[in-house]
């Protein structure tokens, strides 16, 4: 069974912390989905935007890995998300 990862992007994310893990995981044949916290087009902290595959509230299931690129104010935006907090708690409950 192919491994799956979810990368969650919030406006103000650090571009390198998003692009490099996506690239490496895909080279390792991990199925990577990119979820926008609030919008599909997410703006990074240095002016680079990435088109997400889905919104976090539309993503179903519990992938094998969760990647949360920081940056400022991206990290603050991630921290303020109730939906993301719920997902992290599901990971903790599942022992991931």
C-alpha cells in the first residue's frame, strides 16, 4: 500500500519548508496532497504562491505523515486553526 502525506499550507508559509518536503516525498513515491488552510491559492512569506489540491476541511482520512511548513505569519495561522488542531489530536490518538 502506497504511503500518503498531507502538507498543510497557511498564508505566510515558508516556501522552502513546503516545496522541499513535497519534492522529496514524491521522489520517494509517497502520495502527497497539499491542503490550503483557508484558500486553494496560498501565498508564502516571500511572495511565492502555491495552488493547493484541496482545502483542509475537504480532506478525508488520516494520512501516514503530516507536514506543517512554518514561516511567519504562517505558523501563527496554522496555530489558530481549530480544524488543524482536531487533525493533530486524531494523529495523537492514533499513536502517530
